[in-house]
């Protein structure tokens, strides 16, 4: 691992400090591209305007007409946390704005697969709907949208994924309205907005349209800011880049959660996860609440997650949150066994004294397709290589198919790599889609070797030695005056995540003692600039030398009512 220190533009750091930003935060923000106090303004008025997102006005007109005509609306959701929160935001928001008949359908990961398919469109029609609204899916569902239109449904696609391509040309579904920042001709300034954020923007536009029609005025219009806790959760859990607009959405959601203003389902999930809403952080979204909702889509039925987010019955919310917590425990058990087996397979691809191949593909017929994405992420983290993990399809009649989930490293666009594989080997990929860092595909088991060779070839061509070297960007040494519990709390209150990395410091420390705890973690007692401090390195058991440069995050540990600073070790440069 190469531990590096981020550049800190001195003029930007100075300007922020002069504007009243804490000196440590000024340094951290400047290193992440913040140049002035106004960049930190998270007021809702600073959000990008809804009309800038192509299709929102047409979507608002379609939905306003549908509400006026008392049409039945059906949301088609995705089975991850972004899709679940987007569905909950759509249901709650449309009802706030006057829709009387709103229902939803979420595809089953195993039986239905991803996105709006013709059978899903038929289910929507049979449910008596007039308008079909996709959330966090649909931009690549050309056949599904066509089937829905043939059935007489109006179709509104809201999505944030990249469109499908055929022979190098973008192909869009022929929906009545498309809202997606990544569709051609859309100049929206936040290309990385999550699916839940796209739906929230559609609701903002719909409220403006209804206000213009006289349904209400600015003084008594429905308060859509009540949806921001859900928007914040889905945005962080989907690991989209936290650009300025996404950070504002997340900051506003966190503010409301800390004040106790959130759906009862979110409150129940905090309780089930043993986290405190009044001290909520982006870490809670990404590592506590998000995984519990995702577990439903991986192992059971995402309806459980959506119902938890849309219920207003506190007792029902508690029941569902406990159920989701139990499913997540089961997911961890399954993942643990699969991770060990998958790592053994991956490490068998190269000798111990060799470097790993430029890409990793792993398959075992006993793998559970619900957790292959998580396992791919674990292997990617361990070996620092683009990784695909495959499982046999569990869908009836499709046992000959393999479902693959991939995770990537910086500098390797996973979906573009799949697109190149598809061009070079037509017919090998039955379906594929995704983003730069995460993607999925379906192929026949007989084509796995062809895919593995083709995918590895693309990685060989695109990746150089620098990209294949694991690099950990840090914020350099931590001044001793900042090694305080109060500073830990200050840092935790900020919005950190993908593209706006949480602070990681690095410098040489002296190891006083070290021991293994819980069979797989290294507990440390150290001296940092001559002062004693505890630390822990989760998932690491190799002993460290007496003096070592560590990369670490700040945390606070509580023992017998006393809080003390500790270091959470992220890596070492020995």
C-alpha cells in the first residue's frame, strides 16, 4: 500500500479559516476542493433548480394531470436501498401532493431480475394502474417500457443509471417522460445524483406545477422537506459521489434526523442497529441502516424494507426493523462463508510470490446470488483488482444462467469495460448495466471462460502499474491539540462519503503493545507524538513493527462512562 498525503491549497485553507471555519476543518475542506464559505452553505435554496433536470417539467405535467383525473399510479422500484428509499419518497410525496391511489411493485431479485421487464409491466396493468413510474431503474428497460405502452399505460421513467447502448449508439426507452441526468442533452449539474434524489426533484417540480394551477399557495403547500431523511439515506447508501448538491441533500436529511424529525421506520432502524439518531452520521447510513434495508432485497423481499419506510405505525415499524435486523444477521453469516471460499478461489489464480492478475473472476455453484456484490467488494478491497463474482441463477427455468456482480478500483470504469466485452464478443453478455465502480451482468455458464478472458484482457489494456498499486490518500499528521473527543464529534457531524472522503491522518507512531481480539482484529497501544493512545485495526492480524507509519481515522471509545480518543487504523506503510 502506498500512503500519500493530499495537497492542501494554502490560500483556500486560509480563506476558510478567515471565514470562521475551524482550522482543522478548513484544512480538510480545502484538500477536498472547497474554496470558500459559500461552498459549505447547505441551505435548501442552494440546491440546483428542478427545471435544470431534463424532463422534470414534463413529468410534473403528467403527474398533475393524473392526480387531477384521479388516476391510479404504480411505482416500480429497485431492490436496493436507493430503490427502496426512492419508492418510499415517491409514495409519501405523491400522497402529500394529493394522489389518492398509489401502489408499488418491487421486482424479486431471483425471479424477476433487475428493472422494468414486460412481465412486470403486465403485473402493473393487472393491478389496475393507469400510470407506471419507475424509480432507480428503467433507463435501460426498452422492452419493458414498450410492453407497458402497448398495454395502454402511461410511463414515467425516473432513473440515474447510464442508458443502454447497441453497437455503440445510445438507445432510450420510448417512455412518455424520461427524467435522468445521464440521458443525452441533459445539462443538470449533478450527474451523480442518486435515484432517490431524482424522484425528489420530480416531486419538487410537481409541487411547483400544482401551485401554479392553484391547488395551494407557497404559504400552505405540502412540506416536502419531510422526505429529506429518506433522500439522505438512499444517497449515501448508494455510494454515489457526494458532490455539492448531494452533500446539501444529505446535510439537510441529517439535520432533521438529529432533531427527531423522521419517519418512524427510520427511527426503528436506528434502534435496531444500536445507533443514536440525535448523533446520526453518514456512517450510520452506509454501515448500519443501509445494509439492513439492502438485506431484504438480497435474501428476502424488499417489500419489507419499503413497508418499514412508508408505515406511520410505530409498532409496525419496530416489528419490521427487527425483522430486517435478523435478515441482515443471516446475510452476514452467508457472506462470511462465501467470502472465505471466494478469496481462496481468487488467491488460487496466482502463486503466493506473484502479483494478482489485472482482474478477478470467481464462480462457485453454491454461491448465493443475493450477496455476490458484497463478496466482490471484499475481494476488490483485499486484492485491489476489478472483481466479478458469479452465482448460478435461482430463477425457475434459468438454471443455466449465471448472475454476476462486479466492483472496481479507481481508474477502471466497470460498465464501460462490460460494454467493450460485449462489442468484442457479441452474445456473451445476455444483459449488463451499472456504473463506474459497480456493475452487474448475466451470461450463460458455458460462456464464463470467454467472459473471464475478455474481461481480463480489457483490464490488461486499461490498467497500468500505478493504477494497480493500492493507494491510500490521507490528510497527513494530526496535530496533538486536535486529539480530543470534542474534535471527534465535530468531524462526525460533517457530511463525508464517496468523492468527499472522511478524514484519514497518517504519521509515524510507536507501538507499545499489540494483541489479537475477537480472533481477527489487532488491538494496539501506541504513543502518538509522545502521548499514549489506543487503536484498533479491524480485520487485520499481522503484527506491526515497533515504529510504523499508520493511516488512521479518529474515533471515540467509551469505557465506564469516560470517552477517550482512539485511532481506527486504515492501513500501514512499513
